C-alpha cells in the first residue's frame, strides 16, 4: 500500500508538468551572448493539462546586429523548439543601464511540451 501511495503521489506531481530542468537548459542554450535574462516566472494558475505560461524579462546589450533583430531571432528560435509555443513580445524599450544603451524586453510564451 505504501508503494502504491508513493506512485500515485509521483504521478500526480508529474502529470502535465514538463521537466523544468530541460526547459531551462534549452532556454540557456538559445540565449545570445549579449542577452541577460533578468527574471523568469511561471504562471501555474492555468487549466490542468494546459502548458504553463512563462514570462521572460531581460536586457539586450549592443552587438553587431540591431537589438530588435536579435530579439526577433531569439523569439523565433524559442518558437521552433518543442518546449516553447505562442511566443509573444509584451514590450521592448530602449533605456540606459550603467551608462550603456540596452533594449529591455518582456516575452510571454507557453512552456512545456509544445502545447501539451
């Protein structure tokens, strides 16, 4: 009985949840060198069985290409993986951070097993 209870608990915890370690590793692999991810939050207050909503906030530092172009490419790469979907730019704005011009941004996407 004890083993059955533990198995039920494990299946309940894991049902509908992605392996976050894999999701975060993929996010790190896709992040350009001149991009700093400042905050990653996950909204788990959604319908059971639906993917979680991930909010990514960060800054892009000047590089060889335009910051807007780098951000667009990054979002496209996220969309092409099986961990992220419905990638949407909430905002982007130029600002100064420690005397450097940066592009601040906030992205929302579904995170987990691509819409599952």
